[in-house]
C-alpha cells in the first residue's frame, strides 16, 4: 500500500490521526487527511492520482468506472 487518503473528514478525525502519527510511526507517513474544503484537497489529490481514477463525487471524470462497489 503506497498511500491512504481521507477526504471530507471532520476536525475530530483529523485530530485523532495527528495524535496517532507519533505512535504508529512509518505507517502514518503514508496517511493523508483532508478536511471538507474541496478547493484545498482536490488539487493535492490530483497531483498524486489521475483524474480518471477518481469518482465524480471526488472531482474525477464522469466516465469513471469503479472496479468494485460496496453498498453501505
């Protein structure tokens, strides 16, 4: 696993991740947490992932086809 991205998180989740960073060590170096402001996280996410790999909900292409979906 190269990286984990969390978007649209609330301040409590973001705070918990920051507390866990020193405890979890190198695993947490690959975790990126972004709040609800799409104008801040979308440009950063697009630097790491191609737009065609993102759902339109997250700023990706309308032609995006998921590999697998889960009905939660």
